[in-house]
């Protein structure tokens, strides 16, 4: 197995991916949940495929995400070397940039590999930011 490097850690974070498109929201005060059960990417260290389910929950503000463009965006990960944690956080970053939701959560539940199952969750606004606002 190759030695872990800083390049592994940053792999995929800024790689070009298809654009997430949006359309104008017509309603207020509702939540959308999108489940993507066939997410795939590649471990940048081992080169082995990673599989999982990505779930995106968001409350739209002025824009809703157009699903075909989201599908093409997610398919862009198929051959991308990126760690689970980076994939979930990158999806959240790109999603928020595209549609500017009131709030959003991206959850990645990754299949068992090497006897371990990982779940990674990222939220916007971040939980840390919410805690600071309450203090």
C-alpha cells in the first residue's frame, strides 16, 4: 500500500465537476430530501472504489436544485479520488454555493470496507456556527 501523503488528503477537493443548476422556488417553509443510493468515488490512497448513499436535506430559499444537473454532478465523483469526509463536505459546499438554501445537511453513509462502516454528516449553517449564535 502506498504511504499516506498531503496530496491524498487534498485529492478531489477542487477538481472540476459539472455545474449544479437551479430553478426559482415558488413556495416557502418546506424541506426537500434527496437520496442518492448509488454514490461512487475512488479512495485516493488505495485506488479502490468506495460506495455509499448520499442524502441531501435542505430548506430552499429562492432556489431549488434541478435534479438532472445534480445527478450529473454526483456522477462526476465516479472516477474521482476523494476521501469520504472530503466528498461529503465538498458536496455541501457546492450545493450551498449553487442554491443558497436556508439550511442544508449532507449525509454520506458508506458501505462496509475492511470491516468498518462510516457515516459522515456536514451541515449548513454549521452546527458550530449555530452554537456560537446561541451563546
